[in-house]
């Protein structure tokens, strides 16, 4: 057994022990812990900023894209956002011990199905250091321990954030290991963590295709995937052009490096010659978006565009793939063939088309006349999220408090025996 394997198993063992302490904590005690975390983050602003500056500087030296650097940066506003997210989670109802169903059997056994913590949750993620806080506080609120493995790009930021939360945990009277950060960026740590099913009850990977495939391949515990965000905007022939342009600019350009940003624009052929030239000007002139497109898009624009190498690409940058389709049926087929089932939207004034899109598109979140950028736990009113699940079992879409619980059955009897 390697030295790294021994180190990781010891961290998992301690985290598992801490998770059992959390599992039986009252809502008041958990909220006290979260309040101390918010206070620690506020008091630790200088430590966070200093560590993040090191990460950003190294990221620039290593040639990270502007989108990646944006995901990495923790400016004052984003630190405020992390602290605010903690307070929002404190204000949310604690789902643990909630009675999902209650009934009495013919033999008099009183049955309850109640929500309980999952246990120890492993979270493997890349780039965005705010995930360290967002994921941890959601796990803590639901009585789950957290073991985190972040990307090398944010290692300094992650270390400081984890240390601040561990200090708050000790201050509240919990074990320090309620939150554990794997202190190495060694890639071998990922398969080693995935083999720790003796301790870890659930694994949640957040990152690129390669990371998720590695976790799925090696994990010996259940995995919930935060997979690709190949999101689409479809402009139906009955779509309002002003609305469609506004939604597209927001969904593509507000923050192109996030999973709920639109990557592909679909336009009905009956309106392509009128809509595409105007929206292309707005995208290029005001936001410097690189357009890729099929032959019909090139024809509508009167120029030759480079075609996408793969219609399933998640660009996470100011790049947009454009395709002209022959109506709603072809648009839905495109989503089924090339989408990631994350978030997709239609712009139309046609109620029948809008309802068909909502009912027939098989994605975690489907919109009618709204931006895909709303697919976010905070925007949905859940508080901070742990990720967007593109799976269908246990959790789908923004994962917040309820999705971080399981359930068990409680039976209260008076001496019943099975006949």
C-alpha cells in the first residue's frame, strides 16, 4: 500500500467518524456551525484573497483561458456571495428527520418513512474554489460529512477555505474532519478515493468529461454525475426576435464558462434569413462571439462559417454553434442526438409548440421563453447547490438539501411478531 493510499484512507476514516457525529446533530447545532463558518470566511478575507491571488497568477502563467480564470477568481464580490450563500442555507428548512410518509399496518405497527443523511460524501471538482464552501455547507446542513478533492488550479484557495471551515467546526464543538480536503493534486488520489467505499457513501464529480469518466470507471460507491452542460436555445418560427436575442445574449455571454450557458443555437429555417443576420451582429460586435455553423447558417449569413467538429461540444467560452432546423420535430431530435440533457429552452409565442417542447424534451430543466442561466440552486430558491445532476436516479437538476438526504423506515410496535 502506497504512502498516498495510507494517507487518504486515514483521512477518510476520520471524516467518516465526523460524519456520524454530524448525523445526529440538531438543526440548531448545525446552524450554529454554519454561522461560525460564515464568520470565519468574513474574518479570513485577507487569507482567502492572498491564496487566490497565487492561484490566479499561476493560472495566467500556465496559459489558462479567460473563462477558466474567471471560474478561478475569488474577488470581494464572490467572497460576499459565498458568505451570503451560507446564510441562505442557514435560513432553509432542514430536511433531516422530515416525515415523508406515515401509516399504520393492520397489525398495529406504526410506520414512518423519514429523511436521513447519506453519510460521508466525496466531491471531486475542478477549478471553481467556491465549490469548496457551497458543497460543504449543504452537506453540513443535511448532517453529511464531506471529503473534497479540488483541482490543481485552485489548490491554494481550497486549502485556506477548508482550513477556515475546519476551524469553525472545532469552535462549534464538532470534529475538525467534518470537512476534509485531500491536500495533494496528485492524480492518483482520484482512483484511490474512488476505492474507499468502506467510508465514502456517495461520490459527486464536478468537472470535465475526463474527470467524470475516471470517477465513474473507478468508483465502488454510487456516483451522481454533474456532466456536460451542452445547453440549447431553439428559436421557433413563432418566436419574438427581440426576446430571442435578449435571451441568447444572456444565456451565451453573461458567463460563458459555466455549465448552464448556451452552447448551440437552433433556428427554424423559415426565419433563419431574417433572424440570424441581426443576432450575428449583436453577438460579434458587442460580445466578440465566434460563430460556427452548418451550411444553411452560412447561407443565411451570406458567408462561409466553419462547421462544428462535434455538435455535442461544451465550449465554456465565447463560441456558439448554430444550426438551421426544419421545425420543432427536428429541433427535438437534435437535442436527443447531441444534447447533454442539462438545460434547453425554446423561444416561441405558439402555446402548442411551447408545451410540446416542455413535455417532450428530456432534460433536467426545460424552459419556455427564458434563459438557461436560471438552472442554479440559488436561482431556484434552494440556496447554494452542490451541482447540476444530469442523472435520472435519486437526483436530477440542481442538487440542494433534499437531494443530499436518503431515507429510512421507522417502525413502532407493541410486541408484534410476523405470523
